[in-house]
C-alpha cells in the first residue's frame, strides 16, 4: 500500500473517534449490537496545511484542525442520536493543502480506493478555490457536496455547480439584511466600496441590483486594489457620500480606515456597513454547551468556521434522514446503502431534501436559498474599540430585530443617525450692506476731493507754487484718482445690488478698465515727474544740471504710451477671452438642528478662461513700472526743491502706491472667500493710498499759497532770502558757502573765457576794418554813438529760467553746466556782483545813451524777468558782428 493509501486508511473516522484496523465502530454502544446498521460513507476534505492556507485562502493556522475536530464531533453526535435510522455515518478524510490540484487528486483517490463503500456525500472544503474545482466534478458521480468554509459568491451559480450547498453564507447572503437595515434608517442613497476580487465584487454586484429594485439611489460604486484605494476614497469624499457599504479583506481594512480618517470620512455624518467574520460568541448559550465542551476536549480553539463544519455534517445527515422518510412515504423500495455513482435519482432526492432543510444549528438557523445558506445576520457597532450587538436579521420572517435580548441600543453621535444625503441649499455670499455703504460714501468723498484739487490746480496754475510743479501732470493725476475711486464703488456691486446677473459681466469689464487706466494716469504722472527729476539730477554726480529739463509735452507722451499699453492689453483680453460671471463654492455649512440640511455658500467672481495669463501680463508690466519708480525715487531722495518738482512728495507717493499695490494683490488672492472682509480691506487700502497721493501732491501747495504767497518758492526751498537786490544765504555752513563760491567762480571763469573770445574777435574785425581802404577811420567815440541799449535775454522759457537758477544754487552732488550759448547781438548776462555803467570813461555818444540804458534797466526790473531773477546785473554792451557797406561801421 502506498503512502497515500496509508494516509486515507488512517484518516478514516468512526462515530466514537477511534479507528480499529480500518473497521468503523459505532457510537451506539451495547444497545446497537443486536441491530445491524449499514455504514454510509461521507468524504471529508479539509485544509490542514496552515502556511499554504494562510497564503492561498487567508485562513488561520488552526482553522483546518478546528474544522476537522468539529466534523468528528458532529459525526459522533449524529450517530449517537441515530439521526439516520438503520445507518451509521463514517467520515473518510484527507488533506487538500488548500490546493485545487491536491483536492481533486484526493477526491479521485477516495473514489478508486473505496470501491466497496460508495461515498454518498462530500463534506468540504474550507477554501473557495478548491471547492470550485470539486463542485464542478462531483455532479458527474451524483455526489451531493456540502461546504463549510467557502465564501466565494461564484459558488452561488447553480448552473455551474448543480449539487453544491454550503453552510458558510457568502457575503451576498447578507444583502437582504443590509437592505432591511438601510430601509430602517431611511437611507435613500448609499455608495459601495469593494476590493477588486471575485469574492467581494460579485457580492456587491448583487447588492447593486437589489438596491435598484428597492428604489435606493446608488451614489457611487468604487472598486479598488492595493495601489489606488486613496483615489477611490477621495472620489467618495468629493461626491459627499455618507452611507458606505464596504466589502474588502481584513488585511487591507487598516489602510482603508487610516485614509478615511485622513479625509475626515468618519464621525457624526458617516456610517460604514462592513461584512466580516465577527467572532460571535454564540456557544455561550446552554444549547451549544456540548459543542463547546467537545472542542475543548479535543484541544482545538473555536474558530469562525468550526461551527459551520459542525452544522454542515448535520445538514448532510438530516438530508439523508428526510430522503429515507420520503421514500417510505412514497412506497419506494430504495435504500441509502444501495447508492452507487450512477443513481442520479438518489442525487435529485437528496438535493430536494437539502433545499427543504430548516433547523437551528450551533451557528444559528440553517436553511438554504439555492446553494447558499439562509441564516441570521447580526449587526455589530464599534464603540470604543469594542463590538456591541445591536440588531439581528432573520430571513425566514424577513424581519430586522433591534430589540432582541442580547441587543444593545444603536448609539449615534449627536443623537441622530447620519443622513444619506443632505438637502443642499445654495446661497450667494454678497458684500454686507453695513460695509458697502461706508465704502461708497468714502469713495464719493474721494471723488469730491479730487474735484476740489482739480479746481485748485486750474485756478492757481499761474502761481509759481503750482506752475513750477507742472499743472498739466497734476491734472492727469487727479483724473486717474477719480477713476480709481469710481472703480472702488464697482468692486462692491454684486448679486445683491445688480438687477440682473447678466450685468455682472459688464461690471467686471468696467472694473478692469477703470483700475488699469486710473492706475496708469495717476501713477504714470508721478512716474513721469520722478523720471524728469532723475534725468536732471542723477545724470552725473558733480552738482550741476547736465541736460535741459524734459518738457511737459514729452512727459505726457510717456503717460500716453502707458495708457495705450493698458488699453491694448485689456481690449484684447475682453475681446478674445471675455469675462463672465462664475460662482465658486465655499466650505459647506451644516445646520446645527437639522443634519439633513446643508448650506453651500457661493461667491461671485469675474472669470475668463485665461484669466491668470492676462492678469500676469498686467502685473508684470505694472510691477516693472513700480520697480523702476521705486529705484528712481530712491536715487532722487536727496533732491529738496518741492516747488519746482515735488520730488520729496513724489517719492513718498511712489512708496505708498508700491506698498499698497503689493498688499492689495496679496489680499485679493488670500481672502477672496471672505467676501465682506476682502472688500473692506482692499477698498480701504485703495482709498487710503489714492487719498494719500492726492494730499501729498496738493496740500503742500495749498499751504504755501495761503501762508507764503509772497515768498519765492525756489529761493525759499534753497535756503535763500532776498535783501534789496542781492541774494543772501540763510546758512552759515562753511563747506556749503565754499561750495557755492566754487560754483560761482566756475561761472565767472566761463564768462571771462567767452568774453576774451569775443574781444579777440572784435579786435580782429577792427584791425581788418582799419586796414580797409573804404574805412573812414572811425574812433571809439564813433562806435559808441551807434550803440543802442536794448536789453534782451536768451533765457525766455520757464525751464531755461529754472536751469539758470539751479546753475547757481544746486547741491554739490549735481553736474556742472556747460557754458551758455554765445549771445546774438547785445545780451544781458545775469550774474553777480553789482551793475556798472560806463559813464565817466565812456565816449560822449555813450553818455548820451546812458539815460536809455537806465530806462532799459528800469523796464527790466519791472518786467516778469525781474521777478524770476531777483539779483543785481552787470550790463555788457557788445557790438554786432555786421558791417555797413556804405560806411564800414560795425553793428
């Protein structure tokens, strides 16, 4: 006998649990000796290879031994009670090692080694894969199969497995209990989460069909594997699923719930319905005390499938008993011990008897619906790490019992069960009227203030305090600030104030235009002034102006370029990517008294498809403009001539605008969800920045006109005072006095060099005229007679006036001026010190003209030029470089 035959003979089992030379001994004792009892063989295949079973089937290390011990205990009890009259059952066992191939081989080995005693039924197995293979084979031998540990939903297919039953209910067998529990709590919408394996997905597929048949909405069906369960949970979270029916292996459950905890899918608003093998302590009841004691004597633990194996053998025995009674009732002369593998009629009778079974086993009520067991379903609630029985479902009356003797009341956080889906109420969050009205009033006052400053600028544009600060550029700044104030009002218009949602797109477009153009006009004018000051004073570092000042026309052209750039960007934006009204969802809010109601606040925003690109272009170019302006303001921080160029206040305004712009852009992207707060902060900063800019620009001028109307703004800003017709410094710093003397000395030297050149040229002309035959030899007195006293100046424009003044009184950090252009004809040289008139030494003709010179000087002092040059004069009379063809005189 080979090794396999030896094992099969050794594993043969009788009712008393002992083998005696291969002959089964009944458990009836002496009372049975007088009655012959026919043996009925049942093949039992068990999974006894613990390491392999743990890997292949996920079974515990002692489950196979516990199943075998429970089956032997059931066999002992069946035979002792003579459950099948006239027969005793014996169990022929073998090890499948949780391998389909080994299991099939063990089945055929029993067929061929037990020719004399036919096996009327097969008990096993506990591994679904092995059971599926056997369930497809045994119908060819008309053998009834009863499994005790196979939970795969695939085994429910009666077409593929016609003679298969199992006392281990699959997950799909609990679907009616799930439906009853869902209906009891009035959950009309659920979601499923299942692991990607047949054992779990097939059960969920059946459940989905039953949910639809019971008018329960399936919000989502998520199937995951070990690598993507995070994405599936996130999907359920995004769909606001509250009731989740899960089906997955215990080995991955920890990962699932850790991720669910991270996503916040727990607590008052969630309910998880899971299928699992809970260690039900049913054996503590008095009716199952014998089962518990029997396993204890065999020194094996009570596992989740041990009771199922016990009830499986009882099911086989009861099916044999009912079949025998049916034959007798029908008057058939059939016997169970006459069974052979060709008797399909016996297999059919056993099949029908099994289907009609309805008894209470140690694992609970046992009945069958198709291949699957129909038994009690227990609901446990996890409380503080412990499971508490809260409900039982009995399929026979199809009733859910929540008040059973062992049941505890279901406890829900907050005293209310979670709701399947909330009544979603949307509301558009708008700017509070309490915040809108003050801001509108402030913006209106800002527009009024801008109008006042504009009128002041126009009315006093000829005053030196205003004229020297470029009134045209000031007017542009005021207009830009007005547009910004209007844009502030538009920022508060929303769903609550507009009559139609279609108007919101128009408001969005107007906001962009007004803010962009207003910024370019207001800041562009300050930028242009700063640019002019920078060009004048920072061109070189030697203390004197290097170039002529930029005209207002040139600066206005610069502002126009900025304005056109804004208009082009915004126009292209709104033409090809128009702004539209979009509602953005905020954080969900829940009712404190009704968990079935959820409020979804929404915010109106201006949206376009490429909004970030357009804003990026505007921010980039304006940011560059701000950066350059800050640089120039810092470079000209030492220039202190407010009446001429507002340099100090322009710098402060630039810093103010730059800082405010950065804060506004940051807040607009940081607190946009809090509509009223964002509106108040942003508009307050804009109003404050704009008003500060206007005040820095005009308040000093208003103060100067009111309190210092008679003071020259240039000399006052330079630290000078006028005494009689002479400038006097108000400072006594020796270094400053020395520096100004140095500057004046350089001017004198340039004049001397120029005069020497002119004298040399005149002497050359005189020598040529004296040598000429047509010359009449005119004398100095003759030349003096033809001189006329016409006082003119080549410094006529305002910028030339300022240039001449700054040449004398600039700080030492500026550049030295180039020599003035040579005068044409007689000229006035405005320089220090006093006026000298050639009376005593001049020719007679010149003396006759002295009165004309004095009259010219008097007219000069009374003219506007005298106001611009409160200094003493030295008049030089220079002959014209032209000759009279008739008398050879020079003019």
